[in-house]
C-alpha cells in the first residue's frame, strides 16, 4: 500500500498545481480582482470629471453667462463703459518694511 499512497499524493499535488499557481489559478484571480477594483475607482473619477465637463460644455453652448465669466477671468476682458479695479494684497516684504506700495 505504500507505493499506492505515494502515487496518490503525487497525483494530488499535480492536480493542485494549476489550481493554485497555474494561468487561471487562485493567485491570478486575486491579482485580477485587485486590478479591477483600482480600475473601477479610476473609472468613477473619470465619469465624475466627464459629467462636470459635459455641464460646462452645455453652459457654453446655451448660456451667455458662462462665456462672459470665462472672458472675464481667463482673458481679462471687461464690458464697454465698465471700470476694472484690481485689489492687491500686501506681500510679506511690504508688511515688514512699513512702506506702502
């Protein structure tokens, strides 16, 4: 019976190898699940970004206020007969020297 036991143990090990360490084994499945979770997180952030961009595009297509806001803040444009005031915050250097800018 002793050789038969060894043959069965070896056969069991041979059959277990693909289950644990093979191409579709448990370790690979675990790695793929972790990769899938990371990809789902990335997809969620990208979907949120796409929703924001879609709303912005919709505003630019249908609303004058969004175009005006972009022109003001990104391009520094002002309306006709409008006066522009720029408030400058004092820098730390100005505060220590005591001299106004």
